[in-house]
C-alpha cells in the first residue's frame, strides 16, 4: 500500500516538473498585462469600447481593437499610438492586414440578404461596393456590370448616399430597396430614371453607418474579399487582374 502511494506521489511530481512552467507564468503575465491595460484605458478614457487586446511582436507594445480601428498602447496603458506598425527588418506593414480583416468581418456580418447582388453565387470573385445612386463613377461601374460578371466578378452593393441620410440620394436608395425587383430598380435608378417613392423597413442607414466605420470617404468604394479597400472606379479587366493577383 505504501509503495503504491509513493508511486502516485512520484508520478505527480514527475508530471509537475515535466510541464514547462515558463509557459504557465508567461500566460499569466500576458493575461495580467492585458487586464492592466484594459483597466487603465477604462480609467483614462471612459466610454472607450475595447473589444480585444493582444501583444504585438514589438516588446512592450500591445494591439488594441476599438470598433474598426487598430490602436497600439504601451504595457502600462499610459501611451496610446495611432498609425501603422511597420516591421522595418521584414519591410512589412503589420497594421494593414489586421485592418483588412476587421473590414472583411464587418461586411460579412451584414449578410447577403441585406445587399443588392449582381452576378452568380459561384463567380470566381465576390467584391462588395459601397455605392451612391447619383455618383457618376458609380453609374459608370454599373453600366459595365455585364463586363464585370463576364470577368468572373460578382458585385454586392451596399448603399452609401454621400450627401447623408436626409438627402435625395438616400431617398432613392430606400426606393430601390423597397422596389418589387431591387436589381431592376437599381439599374433604372442609376440610369437616371425617377422611381416611385417607396418606404419600407430597409438597411440603408446601417449600410451608411458601416461605411463611415470602415473608412469610406467617397464612392464607389470597393471592398475585396480580403477586406482591402480600393477607392474609386476600376475597369473590369483591371479589377480582374488585381483580384487574380491577390489570390
């Protein structure tokens, strides 16, 4: 009986010392570090909605996610840095991929049921376009929809009336959404036709607010599957080349 107890104790000690304690302490230090930063940010910047805090490759510097923004803060939570973090040795922008991932996630959360889509679901590429009914280059892009689709590009529209939520462009966007056939209504409206003024429950305001959050400054604004944003009109063949190169 005594030998059995000794074996159990010996086995327990062997397991304990075989486990890399440095990993345990490192994890605890990391957790306590992020908790301290979160607490300090809460104290110094009340109302700041921090969704995540993670260490960066730079010693003593942490990444802080606030909505669609990527910020950096020192380990004591005192100094906040806004801008791109560059790895000079690797010549790599560490911030851009994180920003793109946040944009891609935000757009995906809208759901295709809340978009106006042109092109087959099995298209080679799918992009999301923030559009304004009255924007000249938005209309040019839409006129070439068949060419985009022919290049294997499926386009999902989100509304971004640049003049704001009380503008005629906003009213037109709502009328398109509330039409019996949104695709037909979009094409007619972008061709300059005056549609019947309609109202219904719609996602136009949510689209507009999302555009502001992800940094839309003009239309059209193209969001690739990676979350990378391309401002402005891009011809079908050129866009196809960009998309093929990014794969």
